[in-house]
C-alpha cells in the first residue's frame, strides 16, 4: 500500500511542476518573450495546456473575474499541497 501512496505522491509532485511550467510559459507568451511561431514551442504549449486545462477550468468557473489576473494555478497548487500533506501526515504513517 505504501508503494501506491508513493506513486500518488510522485504523480502529485510531477503535476505540480507541470502547472508551474505552464504558468511561467503563459507569462512568457504574454510578454512576447517566447516565439509562438516555433513548432517546438507550440507543441510544448499545447501539451501543457491539454494537461492542465481540465483541472484549471472548473476552478476558473468558480472564481470571480479578477481582470487580467488568473489565480487558478495558485489555488490548484494549494490544493495539491493540501492533498500531499494529508497523505504524508495521516494516511502514510497508518499504512503497514
């Protein structure tokens, strides 16, 4: 059972990095630092978008409009950290 929890924690940490990379890449696109005409950049951007958008969309639907600021990645990261903390403190020590 601990092996399964280790895989879940690893997947959550990997998804955390995916959300962070997607957020930074969106900032770079907004400030025209990254050339979107490059096929490799476009493929990476589309892949990250497809990985994060199904989770971020429901959060965006619940949040009020804050202008041009998107805080949904921050809320998602807080949720991931909360789940990781619950697994590490309460579930993992009680599993044999």
